[in-house]
C-alpha cells in the first residue's frame, strides 16, 4: 500500500530518470557534432560509449562519406568495416606498442 504522494513521486522520478538517458537521436546528433569539431576525437566515442550502438553506426556513415580526416587511425578502419573487435584489438595493440617503448 502506497502512502499519500508516493505515486506522484514515483511518476516524477521515472520521468526524470528516463529524460536523463540519452536517446539514439541525441547520440547521433552528438556524434555528428563531435565529428564537426574533430573527426579524430569523434572516432573514440565508439569505444568510450559502447552501450550506444547508434554512435558506431553514425561514425561508420561519416567515415564512409569522408574517410580522409581519419584514414590514419586504425580505429576508423574497424568502425568503417563494422568490426568492433578490430577497433578493440587496434587500441590494445597501440597500447602494447606504446608501453614497451
């Protein structure tokens, strides 16, 4: 049994929590904005926010349309091919090479 006002509080909390989570459109727009600022940095959004597949999809579209700004990044190849394991492996390989120096 709920106390007085508890239902309203629960409804308000659900609204706030749902509004706090970015939806796919917000993540696509954010990814495009990041690409406009710096394609090299935008590439890293996919590994940072893995729980949002719309980021990788948007990056794949952007890379396919304009590969020149990121052609030197191994992570971009993995995103363009749609292979997340390539992106992860490339990041790991870069870390290993950098740490052995």
